[in-house]
């Protein structure tokens, strides 16, 4: 026991007491340490950080602004739909030009408008080819393959010939459009073939007149569109050969 008493006397003595716990040794102010009724509620509660602790950042956070602000989807689609051309115009179908070209073919002596005839319009020629094949079908002749095959070969031959003869040149679509529109009188010939036979003298005269009508209309349009003055007969001859093949299909 004597050794234990000596241990207590030799132990480190400090001046710390329990009463010092109520003091803010660590910088922490406990608002609830005061007795009831002595707390000042007018002062806001807060926490004061110790001197060595990092203080919270009270500035503004940088937020980058986008360089491009896209427009709303609804406004974008609405403006694009309003600016779109009509469907028939996108397909290249203009009924006014089709009617003018048809009248030009039906009136061989009427002057052709080169600006209109120089357009690549294949809606009318496709309809006329179908009508020509349909009238042949009424006479018991299923010749749709021959009609389209001869048309393609004839358009290719005329395209090469006109590019050699003209100074400006011409597109294949323009040649196909003109030759297709000038097929309209041949539909009249095949319609007459439904009513009576074209292998007699009357049929031969009518066939020759229709061939001259088609070739004259086509050559007139080519001359006005390509500015080939004085060369109409040279252009009309290959056109007459092409439409003569269609006339043979109608007659025989």
C-alpha cells in the first residue's frame, strides 16, 4: 500500500476541474448549456468554426453559358413545313405547262414557246404512252413492251443526233418530253383503229397524215428550243422514221 500512495503523490497534478467544461475551450458555444429561463432567444443560433478550420465559400459559382441556343423543335418544323413547295411542284408536275404543250402539239401552225418546251416534264409523255398502249389493247394488241422499248431507243437516237446538230446541246429529258408529247396524234390514229381497219386506202392516207403531224410538231419544238433556224426538215426526217414505227404497230 505504501507504494500505491507514493504513486498517487508522484502522479502529474493539473489545474483542470470539471467546472471548466462549461467554458468554450474548443470554440463551441453550446446554446443549451445555460439554465432554463436564462437563454437569450433574440440571438440567432450559429456555429463558429475554430480558427484553424476552413471557412465555407460564400461567393458565386461560375456557370458557363452555352454558345449556341437551338431553336425549339416546334418552331423549326413549323417554319420548314410552311416554306416547302407543293407536292405536285416537287414531282415536276405542272398542269399549266402540260396544257400549253398539248395545245402546241394539237396546233402544228402555232409557234412553240422554247422556254416551256425546254423543261424536263415526263408526266405528260408517260400518260400519252399509257393511253397509246391502252388503245392498242382495245384492238387486241398487247404492245406495251414495244411502245416503251421503241420510245427509249428513239429518244436515245434523237438525243445523240440533236447534240451533234445543235450548238447549245440538249438534255435527254427534254428530248424524251418533246417526243412523248408529240405522240398524242398517234393516239388518235390508234383510236380510229378500234372503229375500223387501217389497212385500206383510207387507213394509209390517215396514217401518213398522222406521221407528218407528229414529225412536224416535234421538229417545230426542237427548232424553237435549240435555236436551229433553217434545219426543221433535217430534224423532221428522223422524227418521221420514229413515229412511222409506232404507226406500223397501230396498223398491223
